[in-house]
């Protein structure tokens, strides 16, 4: 049987969420759960992209590092020719270059993500804000954006990889592994997109765990109320 204190906490949290859902006011400011989700996503994406766009942001991350395609020995042994072509300094240079290219792609991600966040109006806002243990807001963002992020970052990654787009290197890669420049670019773009969402989700979970660290009264109110339910 629940205690009186537990019941008061439940009612208090429920009331807070109800006020947010209805656009209730706190200290003269109108707050809604949709706005709370937007702020959560905005802060999460800003933190994630700032880290990824820093020098070594992808390469130095255990979560975001871009691996080479399997044909280039990313997750397998590869052919004998591939191992000879891509051993030592050549393979390390290529690995570092694809991660630097991902940084350039991340630079192009910020505005399209910001636009997507502003246009997000989830009808199930209460369920998303209460979804402890999962990056529900990030999952919503990814669903909402579809292929938009991939399309946005591809030009930056294409530019970052151009140093390898010469006839000698491209032909050598194709002959040894069956992958050409376009195939490498598309593989890096897809992995960079996945890494960006993973980092945003990671930041979302950190904010959910400690909303007061944001210093945002709106997020503190919404997430603290949700955690009390």
C-alpha cells in the first residue's frame, strides 16, 4: 500500500506534467511538453555536434569513430592484395581521413537538425518526456528527419574525401577491393549519420539523468516532474 508521501509525490508530478501539457505558466512563462522536447533535443544536438566537429571528434571517440568498409579491411581480414595495399601508413591515413571527412559532414548537420527540431510537434509528448532509460526524443528526431541528415552531410564528406579521389588511388582501391570513391563516400556518410544520432542520444540520456546541470528551468521542471511519476 502506497504511503501518503508517495501519493503526494505522484500527484505533484502529475500536476506539473498536466500544467506543461496545457501550456501552464510558471513565473510568467508559458511552458509545454512539446517545447520541453525541443529544448532537450536542441541542447543534446548542440553538445553532440560541438564534440564531433572538434579536431579528432570522430576518430578519438569510441562511439563515433568511423571504420573503413569491410572491403577495405574495416571489420575483416580482406584479400591479400587489399592487405598489401592498405597496410601500415596507407591504411591509417585513410582511416584518419574518413574520420576528418565525417567532421566536415557534421558541420553541415547543425542547421538541418535545428530546423527539424523546430518543426517537431509530437502528439505523444507526455510519453516521450517520461521515457526514462531510452533516448526517446532522439528516436523521434531520427524518425522525423528520415534521409534528410544523410543528404545534408554527404557534400561535406565528399569534400573531405576528395584528397583520395585521384585516378591512381581510386583505381587501386577498385582493383583490390571492388569499392570505388563513391562507394567509400556513401559508406562513410551512412556511418557518420548513425554516429551523430548516437551522440545526440547519449547527450539526451545524460540530460535526463541530471536535468539540473542544464540550468534550464523549463527542462528541469519537465524532466524532474516526469521522473517523479
